[in-house]
C-alpha cells in the first residue's frame, strides 16, 4: 500500500486548462509572497554561510539556515539587509539565549576568562640587545 502513494498521481481524465492555469498562477503568487519575506531577501543578499561558525549550506540543508535580526527587532527589515545576518539553527538559538540573559542582567560571558592589559613588554630591552650584538 505504501508504494501506491509514493509518486505523482496521473490525471484520471482530460486536463482542465482553466484549472491548470489557476494552479500555476496561484503557485507563482505564493512564490512571490515568499520572496517578499525577509528570509528570502537575506538568502539572496548574503552568502549561504553561518555568520558565526562559518558552516556552509546547500539547497539540501538550507532550511537549517535562519535569518537573525542584529538589533533583535523583527520589524526592522531594511531592503539592503543591513539588520540581518544568516545564522545556523544552533548559533541563532545561542544568540537569542545570550540576549535573553543580557536582558535579565546575567553576565553573558560566564566561563570566559577576562583578558587584562599586558603587564610585561617582551621588547623592553630590545634596543640594548641589538646594540650589544654590534
């Protein structure tokens, strides 16, 4: 029984041209609506690469690439794509978790060692070393 539903159905009678034209017109309209969305615009403007981890995407796994609003405002959709960045599902989720923690007042860099300023200058006596070599 499973093999019976696995392919396209063949028409049982003559094709209705009007019905077919309507179906094609509806498909074109739905495609245009999708293309008007910011995700499709971003995928046209930006490379299919995660902006954080650098993972590359193809048509087969493109559904795993999301569009992130840099300012976290989903209503801010400039047509030049300046508020968008393509992120994989994992990096996008991480970005929103970090933002939620920031809003709640948590340190988003927990576990990250804070770098201080250098206390040693490795080239402090370079001039003396070079003069002694002459």
